[in-house]
């Protein structure tokens, strides 16, 4: 037998034994509640549809826990207006285990003791056994927890000198050498009128 029940503005198809998460209900964990907004019942006897709900029908469920859903990010932006808004939302939820489906006029038969307990949560590893040795009178033995081993930091490789760096140094050296020659000036042997005469090939006049 199955039923379609409405809670928190949503509809759920449930059968006995199902675990569902619904919008938060004001009930403590470990209690038994009834959902009376049954929209449809189905099974071997046929289908019964409500108008809009079936009067007298209910779904019995046990509250396992109250929790919050994963964070949902809401981001709004208007371009060219320097407008950005980022918000987060976590919805409150209630976890239910369906106990039984009650047709109109039926009485509840399932109790909390008949239901399966919720799965236990995983807890971190407990402290290790106490240190061997005699303890002082009236004092408990000290316990120690296992500390994770520190990982060695990876060695950073030294940057290799690239060929362009060498070429840049050679170019700078050549440039500085050219400046030193320019400061020294032209040689005396190739300057003046005597040099010009020698180049022209004119002979000196006899006196």
C-alpha cells in the first residue's frame, strides 16, 4: 500500500519504511507524528483519490532528526552598475521514517519500538589506550592521542639560467666597450692636413 501525502507545500509518494526529508516540522527527534493531508491511497484494493484530501486518512511517521540542508548560493549582478550581491541559504529539514499508512477509520498499530533506529553518526577516533606505567594514587592515567606525522616540504628546484640571459649580458658588455672607444676620440695619425696631402698624392715643392 502506498500514499501520496502533502507537507511543507510539497507532495511525497511514500510506503511503510521509507525515509524522507521534508520541510521543518515542530517535533522533537524520537517522537511519532501523523501527517493528515493524504491526497491519494493506492494498493491491492484499488485507488482512492481525495477531494482534495481523504478525510480520516493519515500517515504515521517517526522523527529521526532535525538538520539543515547544504548551502545554496544566491548571486545577483547588474552589469555596468557595480552591483553584486552574494548570499547563502541553508534550509531547515526534518528526517522522517514512515511507520504505517492509516486508511479512514483505521487505528494506529505501530509504535516507536517497532521501528528501526536511525543510523548512528560517525564520530572521530577515540583517544588511544593509556600510557603503560604506574599512576599516582587517586589520579587517572594519562592518555595520549596520535598526532599525524608532518610531511617534509618539497625541495624547490633552482631556476636554470636560460640562453637569452647570456645573450643580454654579452650585448651589454659590447655596448659598454663601444662607449669607451667613443670617449677615447679619433687617432692622431689619421687626422690633420698631412694626412689629407698624403691621401691626395701631391708632391712637396722644391725650394
